[in-house]
C-alpha cells in the first residue's frame, strides 16, 4: 500500500462502521443466516442442509481477524448483537499480540465464537532467521512443536477451547510463499491440536461460493458484498479486520512501529 494511502487509512479516514451495520441489516432482510466458521463447519458435519438437493439456503459466514485493535473489534461485536443478536454468530480470531481476555470472555459468553489466529512460521523465522525456504521447510517439525505449545498457552490464557483457528498472513509468509496452514498438513499435529476446523480447510471452503476480504477491497467491500446478496448467492464468507473500519491511533501506531522494527531487523 502507498504511504499516503496507509496514512489516510490508519489515521484520517472516517469510521466505516455504519456501513458494516447497514450490511448486516441488509443480510438479515434478505434472509441470510449469519454464522461463524465453526458453526458453518458443524452444519456441514450434521448435514443440516444438503447442497446437492437444491434446497435454497442463504448463509453469511462472518469471520474477523483481529490483527490489530480489539477495541474496534468490540464495536463490531456490538453491532452484531444489535442486528442479529443471539439468532446469529460470528468468529473472532485473536493473535497473541491482540488477545484481550475481557473481550474474548464476553464474546464467548454471548455465544459467538473466538479462536487463535496463528503465525508460527513467521514467528519462528523472525526468531531464527534461517532465510532460506528449503531450510525453513526442514524446520517444520520444530515449528509444529512451537505451534502446539503456543496453542496450549493461548487456550489457557484465554480460558477458551479455540476449536477453530485461522492462519495469519505476514510479510515473511509472502516472501517465502509458505502459509502457516502448512503446519497443519501433518496428521499427527492436527490430531494433537484438538481443533475441529482451520478457516482455510478445503473440506469447508469448497462450499463457499463467494468470499470477500476487506483488506483487498477496502471501500469497495460494502458494495461487492451487497451485490452478492442481491444475486442471492447461497454461501458467502466475509473476512474483516478492525483496522479497515475505524481508526485506532494507538493500535495502528503500535503495529506500524512493530512492522518497521521487524522489517529493519529482518533483512532479506
Ligand atoms: Zn491476520
């Protein structure tokens, strides 16, 4: 992203939260049920709807990756409570750096979902600086070990089960073309983790007909999602990040500084 655009996005833009609210009201009016990632996965497991029989179902899978600002995430949660209340659900994935125990507890108690937003490949590389894709690949056993330990710590810190998790994308993942989902491409690690579903699991994503991510679309996001609903697309997933909806100066500055420091320490 251009610097001027980044400055606008992180410090100057007006809140877009009213668009988020409109979007949810529109979904509800159009008859979309709103569910989290785990909720959708369980519906598939329970054969709650059978896509092959042409039964028209309308599902909005609502996923949030809390890369920054649990504060703005909480405001999105409040909007969801207002619009769908307990008739709906969403998923909030927290990184180690954005865990907010109080907010997580409140979301869980309300009956919505939370889970671990993991980034162990990037974390491991930043710590060990292997700087070589093949070598980094050979370190996967250690990375998997680290992931299992981190997941355990996340669960005990947040007092949640985190049965669903989602991979976070970092500049390291882009550089080496290695997504964190590689960690789970190992039967034993997956079993030990005790998770039910990873947000990128093909067994689930193959049922998603349209996916919209706010970091790609920014201000176009709202219009694109509305259009998909108008077309009555059956299963839609939206992925949002707090940073794209409302300015949180402290959280954005913290993240920008962290990124700058990591970037300067880590030379390719
Ligand atoms: Zn992320």
